[in-house]
């Protein structure tokens, strides 16, 4: 009996590529100009696809925004984990490595802060798909920083973890306000001073 091979249509092969292209273009536009500022028409025009192609890959612009942030989230944790892996068993050095990288990124002329923070500001409604992704990222960052503060032996680990989170968020915003030479470049140094103060008896 002859086996029947599934018929693969050209559209089936092209669809993932179209989705990837749309997401790549949307990511660049959303990060640089803001999610609300960019319409679907602009995305499909720049991606060189049709509007139906976009909606076959992403049911709505809200879902496209959430997909962009899920990708951003994966890359964020890859950077965080790389900093941790470079200094096994040394949470103070792990924090310094992660924040040093943030400080350097804030000095780039095209720096637009943290995509997660920006999305949370754009979407105050807690149930919005983009807001859900950004909130989950921030909650996990807070949890990890508090855990690292505990490993450091801080007098008040939760307060130190939250202080580090506030410094990070401040760097994201001040990096956009001041650019090169601004206070965000010293976020790692300020974090270390905070850690030192938290370890004193």
C-alpha cells in the first residue's frame, strides 16, 4: 500500500517566515517608538507583508506586543543568567556584572530603556497582554534580587533586594533622560555601596 505524504502548501512554509519577519520589524518599532505609537499598517508596510499575513500569525496587535515582550523576556534572562554564570557562588560579583552591563548599555545613543518598563508605563491596565508579560518579568527580577540579597547575608535582605531593583529601574529611566555621561553609568557602583551598607553590623 502506497503511503500518502502530507501535502505542504507554499503558504504553510512561508507563514513562519512571515511571522518572524513581522515580529522582528515590530520589535524594532515598538522598542524605539513605543507600542501604542505604532499601528499595524506601519508594521506590515515595513515588513513587506500583507495585513492578513500579520493576523494569521498574531490574532491582534495586543498579542503581537505580548510576543515581542516574551522574546525580550527570554533575552533579558539570558543576559542575567550569563552574568550569574560568570561568577558562580558570588552573588555580589553577579550583581556587579549584570549592572555593569546595564550601565554600559545606557550610554548607547539609541538606548530607549527597558522594553518591559516602557510597556508597563504604556499599559496601566493590569490585564492587558503586554502588561501581563512585563509584570511577570519584574516580579521575577524582584524575587531573584531578594534571593541574592539573602545569599549575601544582608541585615534586611528584602529591603536590599528592593533597593537594587529601584536602582535598576532608575538606570533605565535616567539612561533615556541624560544619555551618555548620565548617572545610569554608575549604577553598578551605587549598587555596591548599597550592598556594603546593608552588610554592616
